[in-house]
C-alpha cells in the first residue's frame, strides 16, 4: 500500500511525542521526503514529456517556453530528443549543457544538438528542428498532503519519518535528539544510493 502524508505525520508524532506541532511536523515531512529524493538522481525519478514549438525560420536556435508549467515537479533535465512531428520517431539526440556559453566551441562556432535553460525558457541548438521534442528529466515527488506520492516513502516510511523527526527536533532546540537522528539519516542516504542508484557494471 502507498504511504500517505497522514501515515508519515502519524509516524513522526509517534517518534517526537509532539502532536501539537502540526504545522512544523507537516513541513518536516515535506522537507525530509524531498531531501531523500535529492540524495542522488535515481532512475525511479525519471520522467518525460512532449514539447511542441515553432521551428526557427533562421538559424538553429529554438526557444521553448512553458516547461515548468507543463511539468511543475521538474527537478533537472537529463537529455532531449527531437522527434518527427508526424511519425514521432526520434530524429536527433540533444545533450544538456549547464550554460549558454557551452553552445559554442573553442572557435566560437555554434554547436548543434545541445540545450540549456535560460530563466523559464528552454533554448536548444537543433540540427533537426521539427517542431516536436521529447524532454527526459528528473521529477520531484509530490509532497502535498493531498496526492502525496513518493516511492522512497512507500518503501521506507520509518526512515523518512525518522528524518522528519530529526528536523522537528532541530527546529525546537532538541539538538541531542536531532544529532542522533542525523546519524540514522546518514546511514539511510548510503542505503538509498547502494540500493537504488543503478550504475553500469
């Protein structure tokens, strides 16, 4: 059964014995869940979406707006593919670069098949500007009380609750208990990486 937001808050109350700290506990559950997913870039957090845009009439740069609106849980890009607008067959793979300056080589020539973000806009240098692209990215979990969804919390509710309890203790001045919880959190981080971060063998 999926772990709900209420399940986690109940576990935290059981650990901290502070059921009166409702707002703080709920904030701690959200923070602990996000931090667990941010330990690394886990394959289970990958997602994808289709982007449509107007192919540029001159040059190879395409600006695609609205990515953060279409994917409100967007965390970080992985790579992108240009697709044929009719057949949806991939026509080009584009690599993520961290800065617009990486669009240019050492001779100041524009590279192709790269993309980055400038503010809210995805900017791509395309060899095949079809008007359709598929963005592969890492998504954050849903940490709202309604619709809460986290595969880490589903598999490790007690560990996430312990993490959240440590946050509650830290914010209420119980540093000794917070430090003990942090030791458990550090072990849990290692377990997450060892268990769910898939590397090539």
